[in-house]
C-alpha cells in the first residue's frame, strides 16, 4: 500500500520534543480504538529535527486516525498558528522486516501541492 504522509511543520515557539509527546499521546488514545497491537503495527511517523517537522503515515485506518487526533491535540495544546500541515511532503519509513532489514518506502505517486 502506498504511503500517505502528512508533514506537520512545528513553529519555533513550540519545543519539538513537546510536539512529539503530543503525537505519542495521540497514539495512546488510539489504543482505545484499535488496540495496542493495531497501533504498534500500523502507526508510523518520522522526526525531521532539522526541518522542525513530524511526518505521519496516514495510509492505514490507524494512521488516518492518528493524523486527526494529533491535529486536534496540537490545536488544543499550542493553538492554530503553532504548526502547519501538508499532505504528501515526504515518505515515512516502513517498519523493519524480520531479520532487521528495513523495507524501502514506495515512491510517492506524484508531487503534492
């Protein structure tokens, strides 16, 4: 299944670590809906420290819910102007394959606007 990444660019007024903690909180909340195993298997994100961004894969039902819950938490905790979000900005790493190899992320179908 192709990756559907959402890039959350975090304003300099928000510590990136605190934004990531909000993402972790969103993942915990999703355990109530999808179970711990479902979240562990299907919730993926990457941190771009240099770009002050969190990239969340929304290609699964869990990932799509994660994007929505995380967006809501960010708005409530830091405000509307504390971040921006765009779809399709960067690939998200796939989970490791058995034996420790990392599966390559599929190439995006096209450039996002």
